[in-house]
C-alpha cells in the first residue's frame, strides 16, 4: 500500500515531463537525420572538389589557348611562319606559371612529333624528343597526350604515372591538353592525384570536426532550450499572436513603401532638420557606393558629395518650405560632362522638419537636346554648301566654255574666220601660232581648262555629299568611291586648324578584282571622309615630330567582306581612348573643335545601316588604323 502511494507521485512526474520527453526524442531524431545529411553532403562535396579541380585545369588551358589564338590566326593567314609562331608561343607559355592550393604549377607545351617545347620545372628536357617516354605501367605518356590533342579539338584528359621533381617514386597524374593545329603542337596543365586526395581528405577531416562540434553544440542548446520552452511557451503564445498580427501589418506597409522608393530610377534621400540622413534608397546606394545602413543617421555632406550651393538650397527649402530645383554640371574627365537635376521637397507635416531630395541624371536628355541643335546646324550648313556649289557651277561653266573658244580661235590655223581676222590685222595664223607657242599660251589655256575640270569635280563631290541621302542601296565600286572621297578631302584646308590635306602623302594599295559593294553611297562617303579628316587633324597635331604626314589607303577582300583600311602615321592613341572612340560625344579635341559625333555616327552607319564592322587599332607613337568591313552581298 505504501509502495503504491509512494509510486504515484513518480508516475505523475513522468506524465508531467512527457512533453519534454517528446522534445528530446524528436531532437535526437533530427540530430541523426542532420548527421546523415551532413555526411552525405560532405561526400558529395568531395566529388565536387575533384570535378572543380578538373574544370579549373580545363579553364586554365582554354585561357592559355585563347591567349595564343592571335599567333595561331597569324599562322592560318600566312602572316606568321610556323617556326616564328612556335617561338612566340613558347615565350608566351613559358610565363604561364601560377600558384594553387597545393603549390606552384605551370602550362607545358610539346610538339606532335614528341619534342618537349616548354617545361618550366624541368628546363633540361626542353627541345628533347620524349616520344618513347613510358610510365611505370607501360603507358606511352607523350603518345597518349598527342593522340588526345589531335583527336579532340576541344581538349581532353589523360591519366598516367609521372615522377615529380625531387620525388623518389612516380605518382598518378592527370593532365588536360588541347591541340594547336596550326603549329602542330599542344599545350596542357597537369596535376598529381595525390595532391587532390590530400585536399579531399583534409576537407573530410575538417568536415568531421565541424560536424561533431555542431552536433554537440546543438545538443547542448537543445537541452537548454527545452527547459526554457516548457516554462515560457504558454506565456509567449498569446503575445506571439498579438505581435504577429501587428508586425504583419507593419511589415506589409514598410515593404510596400520600400518597394515604391527603391523602384524609382532616381536618387531619393531623406534628411531631417539637421541634415542627418533618414532615408536612402537603392539608387542612392548604386550611385554613391554607400549602403543604407552606413548612411543612416550620418551627416548628408559626409556621404553624398556636392557643392556648397546645394547645401544652401536644401537649408533654404526646409526653412522657407518651398520646392527648390537645381541643375548641376559635373566634370568626369577627358572633356566629359554629366548633368544632374536636384529637386528638394520640404516636409511640411506638423511636428516634422526636414526634406526629401530627388536627384535625376539628365545627361542623355541634355545630350539629345544638344544633338538636335547640332543636327539643325549641320542641315543648315549642308543646304548652304549645296547652294554655293550651284552658284559656282554657272560661272565655272562659262569660264571653261570661253577657254575652249579661246583655244579654238588662237590655235585653229585651218578655221577660215581665224585666217580672215589675221589678214585684216596684217598678219598670218602661222605667225600668231608661233607667237603663242613661244609665250606658252596654249599650255596656259590647257591649265585653265584642267583647273576648271578639277573645280567642277570638286563641286560635284560637294553636291553629292551635301545632298540629303535617300537611304537607297546601290552597288558601288569602293576604289572609285575612295578616290572620289579623297578628292573631296583634298579641298579641305582649314586656316583655323592650319592643316592642308594636300600636304599629306597618299599611298594607295588597292587589290584588283573586288566586286561592287551594295551600300548607300552618300553614307559610306560620309564615313570615309570623317576618318580621313580625323587622320589629317591627328597628324597636324603631331606636326612637330618631323615626319611627313602619310595616309595609306588599302582595299582588299576578306571572305565575303570588302575591307577598307585607312592608316596614318600620326601620334596614335592610348588603349583607353581606343575603347571609347566610337562613343557619342566622346572627343579628344579641344572645346569648340569637335562635337564627338563624327565617329559614332560613322560606326552606326557601318554596323547598323550596312551590317558591317568598324574597328580601330592604335598605339601611342605608332599612328592609327581604322578598318571598315562591308558585306559583298545584301544580308
């Protein structure tokens, strides 16, 4: 009886602890599942490590292959001999050493005949034939590498055993190789499997330690949490429900407002009456590089760069409670400018003092306005040029006609009217002709006529260039179009810039037999003239070098494209300038000289209107070469 009475409280205690028991059992089940999952993930990650290392080897070889592609391309085109190409590639590959987690590594290179061309860690083997090199398992190493490089253009892996430098026994090694067919050789990267297995074992050991620590930590935390949960659970349930409803509403409202603010393509900043940041949207983060957490509560002057005039306008807006607008011009270097519109909205709610600042980048809008103005100017200039050309044509035609009549009347000995006039003057046509010859008058008349023909050609080119294009495609002879544009450029003498195109030596290298190219003649003539004028300006700017200005015009066929090259011996350009040379409004000329639109418009005409390509190649001090490629058939 007493035993039963004493036993009753113990049963009740167990029943009371039943929820705790359930939590512990559930925790143990979760721990077991966690351990199993963690172990599975670690095993999979070991496989991933191997796959990643192999991918890294492949990527390294592909990077090396891309680096030597220009040399291979030169061999394919015949510009570089195979021996010269191999020498250049060897010099390039020999510098391709790198450091990995297990130590230093390198890119090796061998010829298809077994000659080892590059072996940075075993230089004594370079230029020796290793065709019969076998590993400890009888595998012909070089033959397998050559076989893989020849049969797999995309590259492949080869496994073999190889003696590491400084080691006493061969180790299993895997290499990825890729062939360079133009040079009859291959390049590759190798890695010892022992290094990979050490890396995998190290990862599994660290994983095991971390797994054990996490299990113990989680178990301890779980035991601590269980006791707290049992005590506080009932008290928290009611409070949780209340807070969940409130937080849900607040979170929805905050997210809604945040999405509106962050979706705006403008910088949006809120400040209080003291100029401290209270709001900072994502576009402000993008423009300034300052995170919202870093900007919040700080003085706006310290996180957003601006001039003192802006701070005064913010202060005035808050004090006067008036909306203030301000446009700012920002210099970015290399004669580049950006424009920003600042709009300051004061907070006028009761009990609040501050402002919301909105910043919009309106550079494109301003540039478009400038482009419209510039286009109107160009239209006016084009119309004026066309009108002047028409006005010149009339007296020019009269001059040439009168020169022809003078030649006929002064040199035509068999014309009856001439003989009659000579007799009335008491002389003969023979005497007049002899006088004319002695004084060189026939040559003078011939010079007048040839000058008139040249002037007429210039006027014709001006009319063709100034005439509004009809965007019609015709088949044009590029050689004739180049010569016509050159004649137009030869008339370009700018007193302000002090450059005379006629002082430039012109070298023509035209490949014969190139068929007519479908194009819009006025547009392509505009492109060629822009490039020629830029070359003349660049050489004039470097006139102090002592070199005679020279432009080489090349015309050749490349596959299905007609290729025009315009090369000068001017000062050349930096790489940064070459990358931006076709950007609208980008110019290296002083203010008032260039608009920065000529080459960008030319690029658009070639690439968009004609589906061609336009490129530039230049180095400081070595001149510049513009290449224009146009398809020989309509696409």
